[in-house]
């Protein structure tokens, strides 16, 4: 049976720029950076230092993952900022928000209180957006209270 998520793909426009963004600005670490066979695709993964079992693969749209037409469509969606790449969590949203802003991360939304915690939104250097969230202290979402609104 499925045990969990190990690797997920984030489509980027340039792997070198993405590597710099995700490591130098976001503070993730490189897990793998290699070429798959002679003339093959570059396999570049990063992850949070405290979460060794989950990686983001930073992939440029194209072969072998997709045909040229699909790759062009994906590049357009990335550039447009239409793709949400996921949720990155923190235990200090306000402090980390300020640190990331100082490092040049483009925020679309400053930290705001939400039913599930405090959330900010940012874009990576390709255009993908992420939720940057500090979960509620109780770890939950009071759906009954939310539905009553």
C-alpha cells in the first residue's frame, strides 16, 4: 500500500535559476543534481533540511516527461503564474516572512489569519505560487465554527 509522498514535481523555466532560488532564498538543500544517462534529462531535487523523506523535483517542461506541445502549454501556465505548487510550512510565519522578503522573495500576500493558521503567498522565480503557512497551534480547523459564518 501507499506509505506516503516522497517526491513531487515543480515545473520551472530554468533549473540553475530555480536551484539558486530554492536553496539561497528559501533555504532548502539540494538532494540530487545529476544527468540521467548520456544526454539525458537533469534530475534536480531539493528538500527541507528537517524533512529528509520529501523532495521537490525542479523540472523543465519537455522530454522525456511530455511532448513539445504540452511542454509549451506548461511553460505558458508557469509564466502566467497559474500553477500553485503547494504549501510550505513554518513555525515562525512573521519572522520567516521578513527573512524571505529580505532575500528577495516576491510575496503576493502578507501573512493573514485564516481558519487553518496564518498564511502568506509567494511566487518562485519561474512564476509558481506557494502558500507559506504556520498552522494553528491546535493543529486543526474548527469546521463547525467556519460553517456557522
